C-alpha cells in the first residue's frame, strides 16, 4: 500500500506467490487509511529468517495449503456441512447425451476436471468409442440440477473474451477510465491478462480481454490492475 496524490493505493505484494490483493480488492479509502501491511515488501524466505532470529517456532512450520479457515481437509467435505447435496445428471453440452451422475451442482466449479467420474472416453464412463480427452465442467444449470460438461481443455465453451461484472467496488472510490488498457484476473494465482473496461451503468461494466480467458466462473471476482496497483473489481455475472 502507498499514499499517492492524496489517496491510498492498494499494491501487489513484492512476493507475487503470496500476493493477496485479489482478495483485498474491495477495501476502500477509509479502510486503507487504518491499515498496515508490514510484510508486503518481503519474500516468505525473508520472513522465515526474521522469525528464526526472533526464536519463533513458526519459522520452520510447513506452509499451509487450501483454505486456511477450514483446515487441511477436502473443500467438498466442508461444503457438505452447509449445502446438502442433491443428485442430478451430468450431460454433454454439445449433444445433451447423459454421461453420468453428480452428487450436487454446488460441489462443482467451471473448469473442474477431477471428481466427475465419467472417464475420458467420448461416450462417458461406459463408452467404447471416440477419443480419450478429459471432460471439464462448462455450465451448471441450477434450475434443473444438471451439470454440463465438454471434452478437451481448449473447448470453445470454456473460453471467454468478454464478461459482465456487477456489484463493483473501486479502491479509489472512482471507476477506472473506459477503453484504457489494464490487466485483470478472474481467479487467484491466474496470470494477469490484458483487457479494456467498458462502462455499462452505475454498478456494472463489461471487461473485454485481448485473448480469451479459460473457465471464467459466474460468482467469482474479476479484479482489475494498472501495473502493480489494484484498482478494484466486481462479481462476474
């Protein structure tokens, strides 16, 4: 974070592998005015050395994985405590063939490959023809409780060059200029992708990417950057 031209800017961390700006993009000026990020300019290895010199036992603690507040356990197990599953059909988006059964659409995300249990054969788990490209979740129909899948990582249904974002939140309090070249990401740890923003109305906008993005997921956040500065973002519609 830094103060620039009378306003606070949210910056990416020096250590890109630990940067949390994607999750912090909804912070506003009032919140940043009372915030410090003392580790923002340090790499994890440097923090460990400082902790070791201070005699802290966490200096040698193994890095955690997954979501910190649920512990080391499968995310699906956590969701099942709050979102009861309902079995439904898994169908091919291309030809509507029935390929298998899922145990709840809430337990799956766009672009998911593992855990579908329909095999790699074109006909599904028990199919005996076609190639063996993997299946990926391409769409979730909540109303019919149907999971639609496509075959192949580069299937057109998994690629998006434009998205609509709602519930916008900009760090500076003002929307970025339209039709300027920025970068954005639609998921954590994703590489920044060149884009332009087109203002639609007071609380939604269109984000157009220079190259199609993979597995853009409604409900996730799109976060916009100008170099190292996190400008804010919104919820993918």
